[in-house]
C-alpha cells in the first residue's frame, strides 16, 4: 500500500519528509508555496530534495498547485496570471524533484461553461510547455467550481488530445460532495468502472482519501477523518483494496497539518488492510 499524507512545510520540506518517514509513509503531498498567495519562498538547493526523498523512501512526491489563481479564468488578465503562476509552479516542481503538479480545475466566471473548459484546456497546454506531469483533481462542485462531473473531466481530457503528461487524481470527499456515492462497497466498484469508462484507470495516478462531513450531493467540501463522515466501513475497505491492487498512491487530506493529527485515520487503514502484505 502506497500511503501518504498532505503535510505542512512550515518547518521545512526536510522536516516534512522525515516526519512522513517516521510515520511509516511512502508518499507525500505538499504545497511548494502558500496556497492562498504571497511571495514564494526560495527553494532548497537543486539536488538536495532528491537525497531527502531517497533516504526516506518517499515516492511519488505530489506538489499541490496554489489556489489563488483560477486556471479556468476567462477574463484575460486572470487567465494570463494563472498561466504565468502555474508555469512557474511547473518549474518549482521540477526543482523540488516532484513527480506531479496537482491542479484543481478552477471556477467558472461569467461566461458559459464551455468557455471555462476551453480556458482551462489552454492553461494546461501552456504550462505543459514546461517539463513535468499535471494531475487534474476532481472538484466538489461547491460554488462555481468546474470539473466535479466526470463527463466534464472526460471532455477536458478529450480536448487536451489525451496528452501523455496529463493524468487524473481522485478526491473521494469531492466525488461524494458532488453526488457520486462511495459509501458502500458496490458504490465504490461502480464508481471506478465509471472512471475507467470516462477517463481510463491508466490515467489515475493517485487518490486523495478523505471522508466528507455533509451528505452525498451536498456540494459542500468539508473533509472529515475516515469513518467519521458518510463513508462506511465496507466502502472504505473496497477503496483500499482497489488502491492496493492497482498500486494507486493514497494521500490523506483529512483534518490536521501533520500525521499526528491523522493517527486515527492511519490506524483505521492499518486495521482494514491487516494481513494484506
Ligand atoms: Zn484533494
């Protein structure tokens, strides 16, 4: 099981990596800069991060894109800004020896949805002029968020010409908030069949494994600790089984900034997967 978590880098990336290793994790996700804006901090010297990752046996390494730009912006200045910031982010991911840049699809502005999807396609094409791999994460559909619906995402992949350096990252809390139930084992199996049909499971490069606080279809994005929200034990077990058998890395984004706050989630996972390895 490739298990990891979203970690704060407030004490440094080296601290976050060793914290993950101490908790027995094999993958992590971080923000390379504040997700809500402000000056980006200088990166560690080229080459140092790869040593830390190797020593801690951490791979893949996910870097989450900041939220303060809207990759689906149709307004020209905002569109340009998103392209610029996210292109820079691609370079930062490379310098950090990250494997993937995780991108939320963004928000619809005043224009019709097709124009937002078109803007998003252009942004992704543009940032892929830089080396690296982009993962598009399904949204919860809260507010004016786009990319919650698998049909919309399938359409996006089609518009991108199924570029090789684009993949999909599944957030279970967002899927449930939008209306795809993952509560029971059968729901989970059906949902993965749907992902395979619409996007292709070969494109799935990771799972943000989170429970959600509000009912399925509420369109409210509030992550919850595993089995404290709407997820049921057999649904979670099926999710873990699929991730385990297909080697999909799991990132916990349940409440808290580090793994001490998520020790309950890790315990639930360890219990359900006891004897699998
Ligand atoms: Zn997520």
